[in-house]
C-alpha cells in the first residue's frame, strides 16, 4: 500500500490545505492511494510517524551527485538544520515498510518509485 503525507516544509511546495490537497493530487497525478492531512516531517513538530521512520531508517547520503548539486546549496542557505542527523532533505523521500511494520529502507527524493518496484516485489514474494 502506498500512503502520501503532504508537507509544506520544503520551499512552500504544498500550500494547499485539507481536501484541496487530495483534489489536486487526484487531478494532477491521478493518484489512487490515501493521502494524510498535512504534517511536518522535520523540526520540533515532527509527526510521530516520521520521528519513528527517521530513527529506524537513517539518512544515508544524497541519492545522486546531480541531486546533491541541486539540493545541497538550497538546503545549506535556506534549511541548514535539514543537513543534520536524519532530517528529510526534501519532498518525495520514501520509506519502504514490510508487512509486519519493519522499516526496510529509506529512499531519497531522486529515487523514482519505479526503481523501488523490484524491492517491493521481493518483500511481497512476487
């Protein structure tokens, strides 16, 4: 199952609220998975789910040189705290969770969902 967690902590990329978010995602991206209410994924108001996810699947470096070249200067100047510890560096960070709730892996924003497909099939034993 895929779940989406809107967050507006990255250059104001999610300014919508409530049902507007769901409508936008359905219209723009034709999604069919559940979307939560808007949450915070970094800082003192981090949602408990993301506090747990970040603890179990720590940050392990930017996904690519290109991603680092693009995001690092933005983060360094606008969000230097996001470069510390296990904070999410940008939107579209993904966490793969097994059926029993085990946190399997963290994927940084540059990793496209298609790249995770093989790993998901392995976990589902397909």
